[in-house]
């Protein structure tokens, strides 16, 4: 890099150094600007001493040691530069000097997937929703072939970025402090607040991108030099509960992509989005958990935003998605997910299972409620829910927890050997297993930590439990009993043991306490994922099993205590893994606090007695306090219009502070 001296004059009021790097001959658009400046008069040495070995570092240290201020003009082969801010302090005096950094990289070479136009999808029937309809700013001219960051639509140059940063610093700092003070005024258990706060760092990591038109697009996590697993993967982002409450319009933009660019005329959703976002190919399975979770999340976004116009526009596409799920995975209209269905474990389950059928029941419930609001005929979907719930509570419940009935014959799907999959290859040895156990990568009689995940998603979306409460509680207590290990020294994990190992504790994805473990159970079954730990803990708390939930949270945060693992990076397939934002659900798990913008109602059902807790809505945030059976709201920022408060199902007096 070299300093662009001709730009220094334009920034002399605030800027001490500007470094630029031109694009290459092959990629001339990849130009980079980087600025370093302060809020004080500064002097820059643009060129350190040039020499071999440690000469530059030795000489710059000599300058620092002697307290010299050195100014030198730019040179292209400079090994480094120094920024000097001369000042004096009297005894007892204090002074704050801001060192501010800014960069501007308006273009990239990031491009994933090819745009495919569905000839059956017409503008009038199932049109793409504009960014403005999703609560974003309209960017009608966005047709770049590669990813362009959102800030490039707001700023034309590094100078504009630097000016904004300098001028808005105090305002941004003050707003951040308001959020900090409101969030940390909570009286909830320390490990819960830590789990929520630590994983909010994901939002500022390279995992989360925002393209030119304002829409979110995200990796699952990050590798050391690039993103890991592209496309705002629907079944992973199901777990993440922070963005819909903190940045609701951005979360709605994910629904836009899922039901517009990623869904074809027939209702098949590609669960990974192109970058830049564009109509996707439909050359692989839809993900049952991701697609059905999206239906519940449309309901959630409606209740959080209160936007009935948005819901009305989304509903036809949601119906197409719901009908596709029925036709594809429940062609017999049994109310269960029966045909092979792809899911977050990167495999297909064959036959009905508790995990994905709970998603189905939750999605049916959400669809019924949305249809009732819009005065649609939802009788078909009510019947499916009733029959499906009965099947799951009888045929998939073993008296202690929900499991899977493996089935690969008598289905519409072809033989598993011929079914398209990521890596399910049937060698001669695998064919022998197929004859005895069925398709590879199932869980059968296992106690799956995600075994009623759809029920937890339902609760996070403001819906009731889709299954019997006592059976739900029994399943969760079984997961706590069988899958939570305080010491993994004797646990064998031939997959990715670094997530939790040795004397550490953690919640296994699955166990087989009643026998029946398969030779090749679903991949990842021996692992520990923090996103699953938090969703189980939160669900237990919603059931009133607070101590059991805290057991799991403590085991997780003990692993991420800073001695072995980064406490702000609960990695899975990549760093800053999105699934870990399920931790935000712990707040609702303990307090039951939820704001419904449609009815302007504050809901609460405390499992910890009196408390003070953080609340974020589409229009403002603050704290909710429950004391002496009364609820009070302190709005720290924005506004939260509330007509009534409901505590444990009963109307209560609300005190506004």
C-alpha cells in the first residue's frame, strides 16, 4: 500500500493518514482505501527506516523512546508508518484521544451461484418483494455481478466514511451506551447474560454480510480466510433468535429471499441463497426443517412488526411453500413428515421422526393462524395438524421421549441407493447395512436433543407448543438425563471431537439409552453444538425446568471460559457460528417476555420469580421488571406502544416508567 498524498488535503481537518491499494490488472475494481485518523492534530511519518532484519522496528522504537515527533513524506516501498499526537498533561489531568480507523472497499469478487429464471413464476402471481416492502431502502439499480457491501450504497468514498465516523462518533457511542446499560441491568443468571452477550459478536463478524440493497446474506460461520457454508442457510439460521428482535427489518429481508428468489413456482425452496441474491437453481432437495421453519418465522416477523400489509403480500408465497411441503413429504395427508427429508444434519431422514414432524406441526399452526387473520379457508390444514399430532404423540413417543420410525419401503421416493444426497454412498458394505438397519444416517430409537426442535421454534415465534405439554417436558428432561455429560473423557467421538472433549461437559446431539444405536447413525450424532445446547436449555426453562436448563448453559460456558476457547467464538462449522445465537432465546425461556406488535400486548410468564430483563422490539428497547406480581416497562430508546400486559395468561396492570 502507499499513501495517496493528493487526497490528504481534502481530509486535513480530521485525517492523519490515508492508504490506498489499486486493483490488479485482472481485477481493477478491487480498489481498497484505509484511513487512520484522530480527533486531535496529528503528524505522520509515512516512511519508516528502510533496512533489513529488525532495522525498521528498532528505529521506530528509538523514536518512541526519545519522544520525537517525526514527519516524512510517502514512499512506495515504506516498511511502515507512525502516527504522532503530541500533547502535554499536568499532574492529575486526563485526556482522551480517539484513534479512529475506517475502510472503503465498495466492490468484491464474491459471487456464488448462477441466476435462473423460473418461466412459471410470473410477476403478477408470485413476485419478488421489493426491499422497501421488507422495511429496507429501495436500491433499484442493484445489478452488480458480485457482492457489494451495503455501506457502498451510503458512502461514495473513504472521505465520506471518515467524515461520518468523526462527526457521528459521540452519537453512536451514546446510543451504544444506552443499549449496554439496558441490556446489562438484567437480574437474570450471569451465565445466561454471558451466553447471550458473547454471541451477539456474531453480528459484527464476517459471518454476517449486508448487500448493496440492504438485505442480509450470511455464511453459517467463518473460516480463517473466507466464509464457511454459504447462503443464509435456512436450517442453521432457524436457531438464531437475536436478529429478529434487535434488527427486525433485516430479519424480514431473509424471509424475502427465502420466499422470493429461493422459491420456485411449485414451492420448492433452495435453502442456500446466491450471492448477490438472485433467483436460485432448484437442483437439490429442499430442507424440510429450513422450509417449515421459515413459515413459522413469517408468523414471528408479522407479530414483531405488526405489519399486516407485509403479511398479506407474503401469504400467497407461504401457502405455496406449505402446499409443497405437504405434497413432497406428506403425500398421504397423514400430518407427518414421512418421505425422505433433508435437514440440518446434511442428510435425509427416512420415515416419520419427532424433529421434523414437530416442525410440520408448528408450521401448520402458524399457517392456520395467519390464514384465520386473513380470513382464508384453512380447514385442510387444521385436519392435517390434528391427525399429525395424534400420530406423533402415540406412534413416535416411547413413553419417555420422541423418536423416529425408520421407513424406506412403501414410499413414493426411490430406493435410498438411488436417492440424491450430499455423501450417502452405498458401497457393498453399506448395502449389507441397508438390508439389516435401513438407510444410513438415521436415529431411530435414539434420544435426539433436537427431537422436538419445532416446538421450541414455535415458542420463539410466539406460538403455543404444538404437542402435549407433559410429553414435551418428558422429552426435554430425557435429553437432560441422557445427553448431558459432565465429563466426556470416556465419550468416543470419531467425528469432530474438538467441540467438547476430555474433562469438559456438554450436551450430545443424540444418545441411545434404550438400545438400538445404528452402525452408521446420522453424521454429527456424537458431537456437541452450542446452538443445540441453548435451544434445549431455553425450552426446558419454558417448561419450568430452570435448574436443568442452567445445567446445560453452565456446561457450555465453562468450555468457553477463555482458557482453552475464545469466549466470544462458539465455533461449529466455522468461527462465530450463527446457530449459537439460539442463546438469545434464553431470555424468553426464563421470563416469558415477548412483545406482540399486532395486539400491542406485553406477554410474560416468569420462571424465576421477580426479575428485571432486557426487551427489544421493532420500535424501541428497554427493560421489563416483574416485582410483587406487577410488571413495569422502562423504555430506554424509541417507543413501545402497549395496550395491555398479560402475565401467565392473565391480564395485569402495566406500569410505564
